[in-house]
């Protein structure tokens, strides 16, 4: 790889429309090896700390794919992408990396990842595998708002797992878009959760600032994207090979 200073990259391509991708993280060793080579030293160290090979490989594929997607927008090599993190751990491109205001977010769960990349607008994503055992426990009562708990428990039992993860992913995506981590209490705002209803931020002091969309990439998975309103809308995700 030819090393070069990418701080002056003309990222006009980066300011194109918002894009959302879905990726399967299970890859062969032959596919993972070149991906690992694009990681930074700290990412490689994080990967090495995973106890299980599957978790380590999923992390490598998820981070390498993020680098590839950003590099395509910024006009550089994947290994040249530089990140920084705010006090709550939300990743962003390092200051001065590119002229365009590229913003992004990612989430991965159960061998799948979702990415959103845009320009000049904060964004958050979440993807989860629907699990009936989690939905039937007291997780909702401990973290959701009273309005959301009432709406969830009013659903037929068979619909509660989907309702729970609709709520969870939408709340996580909103919190990640704001970039303030656990300083935002999940019970301090309401989102829609009923299966079949449009995704919505129902109650939040800044709810007019955000747009939200929810997706079912597979029958057992649900995902959500929250982005600052304005400009283009939220597109349906594309599968990335």
C-alpha cells in the first residue's frame, strides 16, 4: 500500500446521499486475512482480546468493512482511515481526515452488521436478533418507559418478542445518533413498537430533529436507523457482498 497524507482528500463523493448497508460477518479464513491487515494497531489489539475465534473474526470483518465503506467515500485506502472517539465512545473520523463531513454508525449482532454513512448529519443504527426469552423477562420493565411497557404487554404474547426488539433497536439507534451514551436514560423518551406500525420517536424533547426507520433484514432480525432530519430520507439497506 502506498502511504500518503489523506488529510486533504476532496470528499465531495462523501457528501452524496445517505447509504445503509447490511453485511454477513461469517467469512472464511482466506477472506479474513486481508481484512485483518487493514486494521489499526489498536483495533488489532482489541481483536486479539476476544476469547472465541468466532467473536474475534466477526469484529475483524465488521471493522474492516467499515473501513472499506468509508474509504470508498473518502477516496483513500481502507488502512488509511483514522478514527477518534468522544467521551461516550461514539466513533467518528479523526479531525482533519477529509474535507467532507462524513458521519457514520455501525452495529453488529449474531453474525450480521448494519452500517449507515452520511454527510453532516448525525446518525445511529442498531441491529438485534429477536429472542423470545429476552422479551419475556423483566428487561422491558427495567429499561423501557411506562408507556412502552404498557404497549408491549398489551400485545398478544406471540407478538411481544418482535415488539420488544422494535423498541430496543429504535431506542438504541436514537441514543447512538445523539452520541451521549448511557447519559441518556432509555426510559426518558418513547418510541413506537407495535409490529406493523411505522417506526416513530413518539416522545423526546428533540424528536422533531430526527427521522427514524426500521427494517426486518431477515425474519429473526430487526434493525433501526435514526438520522438528523433534512436532506434525503432514510433508504432501505443494501446487502453488501
